[in-house]
C-alpha cells in the first residue's frame, strides 16, 4: 500500500521540478537581459526549446519512470538551468579576474564540458529509441565509445595547463593543471576518434533497429527521422551560409528544428497520433512540390512578360511584369494544389481518396436487388485493395444490441465471436469516432457504421480492420475517412434491415 502511494506522488514531483526550472530560467533571463540586449528574443527561444525537452521528458517519466529516454531528455534543461544560476553569481567575478581561484575554476570547468550534456543524451537516445533499451547487449560497446570520449574529455579539461573562458577567447592558467601541451593535443585526437566512432555506431544502430522493427516501432522511428531531417537541413544551410544562423529568420528556423526533436520523440514514445506521420509526409510532399511548381511558373512568367513589356512599352514597364506574374501565380494556386495533391495521393497515399469510389453505387430503389452479404463482401474487398490490411470484418447490431459478425475477409466468419465494446468505446462510436487499439488482436481499428441523427449517431454496426501488411498504420486522417465512409455504408444496410437499426 505504501509503495502505491509513493508511485502516485512520483509524477507530481517531476512536474514540480519542471515548473521550478521554467521559473528560474525565465526569471534569471529577464534579470540578465542587459547582458545581451540584442539577443533577448533568441535567448527566450533557446530556453523555451530546452524546457520543451523537460516537458516531454516529464510526460514520459510520468507514464513510465523507468523509461531511460525520459530521463535523458531531462538532462539538457537541468544543465542549462544550473549554468544560468551559476552565471548570475560568477560572471561578474570572472570578468574582473586575472587568475582562477577554486570557485572560478570550477565554474569555468563546468561551462567547458557542459555542452556534452546536450550531445551525449542525443547520441544515447539514438541507441535506445524508442523502447529505452539497446537492440541487444552487443551494442554496449558503442555506448562505451561515447562514455569513453566523455571521460577522456573531462580528464583533459581538469588537468590541462590552461583553461579557456567560454567563447571570449580568454585563456587563464589552470591552478591544478599538470599535463604537457603535447600530450593534451594527442589525447584530444583520441577523444575525437572515440566520439566520431560512437556517433557513427549510433546511426548504424538506428538503421539496424528500423530493419528489424515491427510496424508500430517503425512508425515511432519515422517521427524521429523527420525531425532529424529538418535539423540537418537547417544545419547544412547554416554551414554553407555563414550569416544564416546569425539572422533572425535563420536562427528562429534553426531553433524550431531543434524543438522538433523532443516533440517528435514525445509523439513517438507516448504514441499520441502516432500514425499521423503519414499526414506530415503527405503535406510536405504536396506543398514542397507545389512551391517548386509555382516558383518556376512565377520566374518563367516574369521573365517572359518582362521581355514583352520592354519591347512593346519600353524599360519603364518592365517592373510591372513581376506584379502580373504574381497575379498569375495567385490565380493558379488553388487548381494547382488540387492537381498536385490528387496526383501524390493516388500514387503514394491512395487511402486519401474517397473510399466510396470503385464501389457499386445504386439507386436506393435498387438496393434490394443486391443481397446484403454480397454488399458487405464487396465493401471488405474494396477496402483491402486500398489499405492492404491482413483481416477485416463487419459486425451488425441486432435487436438486443449485440454486435454479431456479418462478413469477414482474411479469416473465417465462424472464428469471430460477439464484439462487446466497453461503455466508453460505445460512447466513442456514438460520437462517430474510431477506436485504435493495436494490442487487441486480430483487429487494430474499429469505426462505426451509423446513420446521422440530430442527437448523435444511430450505430447499426462496426467496421473492424487488422494490421496493414506494408508496415504502415492507420493515421488520424484514415480513422476520420473510414468513419465518414461508415455513414455511406449504413444506408444500404438500413434499407435491408430497417427493423434492426
């Protein structure tokens, strides 16, 4: 009984720590605003990004306090909070100091290695994501490379002859340094090899895990892939364009790309709207292609109109060509977006099309000429062609309110028993909502077949689908689409069985 009481208080303690970190960071940031008047906005964004790591970590720890990834996410904001508190008291002393006493040395020492508390957790997350465990014990040596590099770096900082003062370029003698300069350079090279080796092994482990993963785990990893891709794009732009990160737009974009990493980890580990990664990819493809096409049309139209205007009206009319080209692009935006979206959906996301397309659509007066079992079988066959799921079934509600199997595909109908939704699940069905549950074999998705009524839906049955064969899952958009499809399917069912509705 005492153990349960402690566990119930654990999430509250984590959130208290997160709240204290937020108060300390923003309060001290405001107090130190005079130290960086031109970077106050950027500092707010960086602190917010760091606290996002803490919030996601707290959510994961609240759900499972043994999940290592949650604790790793907490490391970075704790480090930044400690550094912020120390800087409030130590920076004025450090600016006036000509030599380092022990308190100042410890402050400089901490600042010089604290960046590891950002790099190391990210590398370790790559080894452990998304389960919080290594693929196998054989990958411990990769983690050992990272820890070995950190320990060696810590040793060098502690006993090197000089101590660098952050990014200021100042160098002061280390009061406890005794290592020769030549040995320091050699050990720095060894440390770099260990760090690069550990980073490369972590990337290899990610791809090995993805190849071995089941559909749910692959969907979790795709969220992290998208976030890392955004970060690498921004990092590459900043590497090529030196002033990119220095500008307001570039720095904001870079910080948001960093922010995407904890957000993607939170979605993946907590599995909130997990399969909506397909929607993110879909929108990225649609608007990326649309932007490229519109930019090409604008450039081509502006160039052509500029030459025509110059020949017909003189150079003073050339500037009007850009305005005309912008009007042309604006008028083409909606029709082009529709065409691009339809083209991408049909090739890469066929489930985004209207599910009723391809089914036999009969006039209501002719429904009785097609048997209900044949209608249900054709429905399941049609959905399987779109979603490629392993099994599917349609349950209809009888006069007593029980859901009985009326059609099945991928397994015998005789193998199915009654479907008995819980009160909360029945409420979801009445509200025209789908139910995702990948632990309830053999079906992972249940959506209502209903007649829309003024006071909620009148549920006639449910459509149940199993796991998909390609390793993908059902996104929130898929659930919404299938629920809307259930309203169309209910009409012929009601026509055949009005007394059972």
